[in-house]
C-alpha cells in the first residue's frame, strides 16, 4: 500500500537548530550494481526525517523495510547513495567523535571471558570523563551481575550490558537496534522506564523493534517504513486512533466491520443490534498493530523483525 500518514509530533519546532538531533533529506541507500542493484532505503524522493531533542522514536517495519539501513546511516556505518544525513548539525562521524551518540546493537562487541564490571571499566578507560560505573550498573539493572563473566550471561543480560556500555559517555542520542531482544517482560519494563528518564533529561532515543506492543506503549512517536520509504509518522495515539473495529457473530459466523470514528461505530452498532441474527457484538479501537498491518499489508509479520 502507498497510503501515508503525517501528523504533528515532538517537543518543539523541528526547524529550531538547537533542538534538531537527526535530519535527513532525500536520503537513499542502494546496494549492488546494475541489474543486481537493490534500493534498501528511499524511493524516488528519498527519506526526509527530522528527530528533535528528547523524543523517543520507534522505527517499525517488516523485514527489509530499511530500518537497520537507516540506523547504519545515522551511525555513519555506511554512506548515502544520495541525499544527506546530519546528526547535531554535522556528520555522524563528527557526532560519534564528540561522544554524543551511544548505540546498542543486536549482537557482538562483548568479550565472554571478562566480567560485567571489567567490561565496563575497560571501555570506560577510553572516555575522558566516563559516567560512574556503579551508576551505570544500576541504570542497566546489572549491579547483581557485576562479577559474572559475560559468557555466562543470558542473551537479555548481554543486551543490558550493551546498554550500559552505551551510557558510559553520557550521550545526547541513543540509537537502539532491537534493544530488548532476549529480555523478559519485567526487564523490558525496567529498561523503558530508564529510557523515559533519559528522555526527561533531554536525551533523544531512536529504536528499532519487532515488538509492536512495545512501540505502542513506550515510544512517543512511531515512524513506519515499508520498502525503504516512510509510510506513517505520528504518535501511538494518532496512528492507533484510526477508527473502530466491530466484531460480531451472524448466523454462527464471525464477522468484522470497521468504522472511521466513534460516532460511526455507534451508528453501525445500533444497525447491527437491530438485526436478530447478530450476537456477541464487540467494539475495539484500532491499535498500532492494526495500522501496521493495514499500511504494510504484512499479515505474516507478527514475529521477530531482523531487517
């Protein structure tokens, strides 16, 4: 589908240079050449995206949508085929050199024979003024694991170690690629409580996730991508408040209907309830998952997203 939703968002005006954290214009990234060229990000016009100070932005999309490519471009891991990407008004490399970016990736970057504490202290030595180790351990919920070898930590615990490493330099921007992969529900909630606290301090958080519920509950803004393009951009409430779903039984069969708003759903409900063949009527609001499925047409995308 090519439907695009654009809504207002963010804590301040996006044209204020002091609040703009990420700015892309006409951004595209191709891989391969000739007949084997694949456009991973950006359609004909490229991707235009502005992220401002203190936002918590979720990147959602099916496999191959371009989420990880966009993250790689913001981190300077790859260069644009066309267009521009700025971080804090300069290049991604300059922002990293100034220690303004912290990143949590899906895998890698850890030495299994070191303890959690030694891992943090080793990386902290590279910073001119690292954050207090005890504070970082507490923020990442790792204090009880500080003497455990990294190789003995679970996948979710290792993600928390990567998160702790990302906090060492007190970054202004956190880039998170599937940050809660492997975490249990309680750990995910503690993680996002910590993210909310960082955002209150003015830290900007951009994360890619395969948990649609996580994006709806914890993001303040959701950017949906499909086939390398932004197809929706708004708050969870704006994307989810896209109508009502009516589910009911008629002559033993389960049926569904949609209405654009509450008034329309009420009118449709009265009409259905007047039909003696209708029973078990239920009305629910659209969710971010409903918007995701409607916009991408990806009915199979309910599991892990590894794009």
